């Protein structure tokens, strides 16, 4: 084979590799840009975030309005009331947990970050359940309740899982990405909002905060 032919083939291979690398880079950037902001905590004005409670420096996002990241700013306001069905058809209302600390966690079976934080929620439910704390998992799945129930059983979920409806979703400002959580104090008011996944230690600090709130 002539040397010139070899050079041409090498150049073609190099150019093809560059084009492939560019396409893959574009796909990766597009995928990352489609993800919701992670590890962003919105605490009450004047109250440090979970990260600050654990001794780490608070991020600038903690002082921003949740509305700037697609969340309805309910901090310091009574949590909107709702009545939903559990995966086994029972009726559950937020008012059933009056005087308790509630972590309202919006999630879905197809949500990767939700699956990551679910074992933390299970552990924290075990740890703080006896102190008047409960997680309420709000499934945003469009599939059957049975599929959600089967998934929850497989994961070992030890807290109520409710099937969302549009009325409840709108009451909380419309949940656009998952997971999204609202930490409701014993007084029935929203103390902390989190959009995207946060660390387990931040989650625990926020739970301790709502447990410390005095009941209504």
C-alpha cells in the first residue's frame, strides 16, 4: 500500500474520532443540562440550611427564593391541605398528622436521584418515627398504584406512599422535577424546601429542625 494512501486513511480515522468525540460531548452536556439542580436547600429566612447546621459553609443558593428554581415559596406558611389515596386504596389527609413533623417527599419510580435517597428516608423514618416524625412519599407515577406498591415493597419502604393528583400538585405550586421535598413542622408550617437531591446529613438536620418546632 502506498504511503500516501496510508496517510489519507489515518487522517480519515482521526477526523472520524474527533467528530464522534464532539457528538458524545454534546450529548453529555445536553443530558446534564436537563437534570434539575442538585443539593440545593431553601431554608426559612434567617435560618441556616442543613449544611450550615452540620458545620459546613452555607451555599449562596440557600438565601435565594425557591421560586427562582421552580419551587413555590411556602416557607413560614401553613402547608396546603390535601387528601390522597395510598397505594392500597386507603384515604390519608395531611390533617391526620397534626402536631407531627412531616417530610413531604415527591418522587417517582423512574427517578434515579429518588432511588438514591430512598434508603436514607427509610433509615431516618426508623430513627425518628418514635419522636413524632413521618415521611409521606408522594408518587408522581402515571402507572398503576400496584406497580408503585411493588416498587416500594422491593425497596423496603416503611412510610406511607400516596398517589398524587393534579389538585394537590398545584397546591404546592406545581412540582416540575424530582425529588422535591417540603419539611413541615409540628406547627403545620413549611420550614424547609429542597429541590433535587441533598445529602443524608442535610436531610437529617432539616428533620431535627421540624421536630424542634412547637405544635400549633
